[in-house]
């Protein structure tokens, strides 16, 4: 039986917060749970679950500390007011310190310390506030929600096309339920969670081509993946009725997927995702310099024969990933190796070509860090 003290959840009437509260009450009925909400009138389902409901408005900082009285652990779910979140989160964190909260769990963004996703700026800033204010904290860095794609899949089934500007970018999405499970596990853990960082994402990844194929399979109707330029994609979203601001945000997220910002492997924690593309082989290259440069990737099968090649554009201080089994004839390859060469060598960098072992993986001394996972794979 857990000995956890009172847990409070912000944004508890939201989609993620409600799941967290429900799981806490179902699995840890002896743990007091406080549901912090902006609108008390919408909190009926939370009270029915047995949670204490308290008013909690990020934009009323003077009232926040009182609402946190008696709280031992706080799940700070990031707000949805883009452009205002750093200010709002700071108010909550400072109120938590004043109220004597012993641990804040914050829902940040996947690989926040290195990602180039536009939405990451406020998450990075919030992480900096946590460090500066001094309340013990744990970071729950979230990847993308599978649910983010539901309306697009529904529209794709109706129209027969799934437009994007993500190219063949891989997405390591998971459901809100998965992220809620992780939050509950951390908040009720017996060991001290302060100072820990969890990179949370789906255990398998998919492209928009995979998503279109899965939509077609489940609906029984043809769905074609269509890759557009970013301006063309935004225009297509506006044409189907989305506001220009929303269309711009979606286009930015798809651009982030194209650049590897929604993909992770190896060091990510958990579970499943809506679309399963199993047994893949990946190469990810990290560019630790400021300038964008190109890398030429050549993949070899078990006999040493070339099975595919591609040129990757790697953003400065960013990552680019590619699925080996998407190249040439590599889909039928069960093991092999990859060679990375940098033809457009930036000033001060000695051009090099490196072979990565198919089983163990290796790294090399360079401003570029390759990471690779090989396994048996098939279409």
C-alpha cells in the first residue's frame, strides 16, 4: 500500500487531467486527491470520483497558494494559452513553494533540452523556472498525443487523402491514457522522484504514409498520403475550414515531425501507440554545430551489398532520423550496417566516413553523433 500524501492535479477538467484523477482514485483510493480547476461548475465528474475540488486559475496568482494548502505532490499540466504559459507556470511554481509542496511533476515536451519544435520554447522556459525557484521537481517530457491526429484521419477517410508537410518523418506518439499512466506511476512511486527526467513516447513510431495506410485498412476506404510544401499544406487546412492560426500550428508540428522532433527511440519510456510499425531499423544523427549541413547515408545488407541510399539535411543543433527499411530494397534486409559521410563539410570539421555496427552500435568523435538500432524487420 502506498504511503503517498495528498496529490493535486492542475487542469483536472481537461482531457489528460481527468484521466489522471480517475486512475489515482481507482488504483490508490487511500491517497487524497485534489482536483484543481478553473471552472468549478465543470467539475461534477471529478467530485463523483471522490476528488476534492478546488478553484485554481493560472491567471489569479494571489489565490494559488491557498488552493495548494496541504498538498504534498503537484502534477502541473502545462496550460493551453500559447504565449502565456511561462508566466502562468511561474505563478503556479512560486505558489507551490509558498505552500510547501514537496514535489512538482511537470508535463514538458519530448527532448526539451535539444528539440527545435516551436512549441518547446515555453516548456524550456518552465523547466528553467523550476530550476531557479528551487521546488523539488520531476520532468515528464511528453511526446505527441495519438488523439492529435483523430480529426485529420476522419477527414482523410471522408476525402480520400491525408495531406501533410511532414515528409517521411517518424512520430513516436502515444495515447493520453499512456501519458496519464506514467504520471500516476511517478506520483505514487515509493522511491524519490525529485531530479528525474522521463522522456515519454510511444514504443513504436509511424509516418503519415503509415497513418494513411492504417486509416484505409480500418475504414475499408482508400486513403492516400499526400506530401505538400508547408505553404501548400497550410492553404489546404484553411480550405477545409480551419482558422489560419490553427492551420499554422498544425503545419509547424508536421514540419517538426519532418525534422525528427516527434521521434525518439531507445531511451524513451513506455507503452504502445495507435499505429504499430514494428521491428524497424533507424539511424538518427545529431548535429551539435550551429549550421545546417548534409549527410549521405548508405545502408548495406548482411552480404555487404548496398540496399539503399539517401541524403539527409541535418539542422544546426538538431536531429534528423531515417527508417532504414524505407530505403530502396532494405525492407527485406534482416541485418546490416550503415555508413554516414558528410560531403558538405563545414569549416573546421574533418570530413569522415563511419561504419556503424549492425548489432551493438558505435559512436565516433565528431560534432555529429550517430545513433542506430537494427532489428529484424519486414513490411
